[in-house]
């Protein structure tokens, strides 16, 4: 088994980092202590792993004959894999200080970076990688530090929008203006759609088949109003499709955040 300072073996890594061979579909791990992550600590713990997933854990569980067993040292402890939800390890790009919610941290990823290997060795199995910058610098990506033969891998993109909120007008404007621009786009889109629907209704009522066919061909398929890339994130947040993770510099800044959000339910 791999030893990590401070002698912690992440549970979620068992099927990846600790298996004696990639071909092992079923094996057991036996440890002096196992922390479940719910506040419970098991002694003389046994963990059974099948196809890279934990199927059962318990104290002094019997292990069937023929199942490979990994015996951990007395000073090694099994724990759930750790999650760092707000990180830039392994990333070096610069950022901006305004609102660019369309930028994705996934575009910066370097899966072979040694930083991910180091994170894995210290028990961190999942990272929330964020774009550099202040204000609204963009969208985070969830990364598995043990993603495969090439290193880390993206587990999910756009997992949240990174927002740095400060007690100043520009921070509030980044948020409130984003929703105002979303309203403006919705208004334009509604007018554009109505114009198209009216034209299509008129074409459908044309009695001359040739004229009707020509009118519908000229009209074509409906084309939505072009979106400002800054607007998309705010529309997604309204639909509940995107979350925001807000960092505050002080407790009072939360009131400025509420003021910037107004009646928005995000």
C-alpha cells in the first residue's frame, strides 16, 4: 500500500492507487482504523472493493478465501477521499478583474501536471479548479486527480461560477448588470420570436400553394437572437442550471451581495 503523510489512505483511491494490479476486479483492504466521514470510526476495519468501487465496509468482516487482501500498517488510517472545491493547483494562467463568466477553467488544465499527483498522494481525490482573476472570472471545472494513465481528468465542466464579492460598487455592478443584460436579451428575443411567428402565420394562411411554399422557404427555420456571451451564465443561473460560488472578504459584504441579487432566486 502507498503511504501518505500523515499516514492517511483515502477510501476513494483504494481501487485506483492501492490495487496491486489493474486487472484486480475484487480485493479487500484491512486497516486498524477506518474513518467513514460521518463521524464514525471503525476499528479492525475491512473494506471490500469491486471493479474500482467500495461495496462494503465493516469491523472484523470475514473475507472469502481467494480474495486478495491488502494489510495496512498500524499507523495507516483509511479515510474518505478529500475534496478541495476551490483550487488553482497545477494552473498558471493569469486572469482579469471584471466580469467574464464565459471563461472556463477547463481550458487551462494540464492533466499531466505533477501538482495533481501530489494532491492525490495527500488524499485529495477531487478538485474544483477555478479560473484566475477577481470579479467574475469564469466557470470552475471538477477534476479527478486520479483520472487515468495521463494523470488528472475533468469530471464535470461548469460546476459553478466563481464570483469574488467585495464591498464596492464594481462588485455589485458585475452581478446586477449581468441580470439586467439577461432581461434585455429576453426582451429582444420575445420581440424577435413574435415577428417570426407573425410572419409564419401569415405565410400559412396564404391560399396560393406556390406563394405559400416560397414564403415559408424564405422564412426558413427560426433563429434566436444572438447572445452576448456574458449573458448566458445569468440565464443559466435563473434556470437553476448553474450555481455561483461567492467568496466574501468580510461578513458585511454578504449584505452587498443580497442587494446586488435583488429578487433573483439563484
